[in-house]
């Protein structure tokens, strides 16, 4: 499972907020909701978040093994 817990920690330590992401950077509220619920995001969105927050991908998301992972 992909977890966006690192994103929330990175956001807290930045000058940005969910409000500024939506209002100033045009990140949609549905994207913020996906981040809250650990739902899939496309790589363009991850790239945008890294650019806005000046961080690495690992500062936005991490893989956490889960029983709910799809079998390959």
C-alpha cells in the first residue's frame, strides 16, 4: 500500500498548507482527499507536489506492506 504519511509531515514543516496548495498552486481538493485516504495519485501530481514543496518523492509517499495488497 502506498502511504502519504510522509506528505503530511513534509507539509507541516513547510510554509504551505492544504489551503495554499488549493488556492495558490491549483492542487484540487479531490487530490487532497486522495492524499488523506491513501488513494492512488498519478506521477504528474506527485511531481507537482515535489516541486511545490521542494522535496523528494520519498518525502511525499512510501510503500508499506499490507494484507490488502493485490496478489501478482
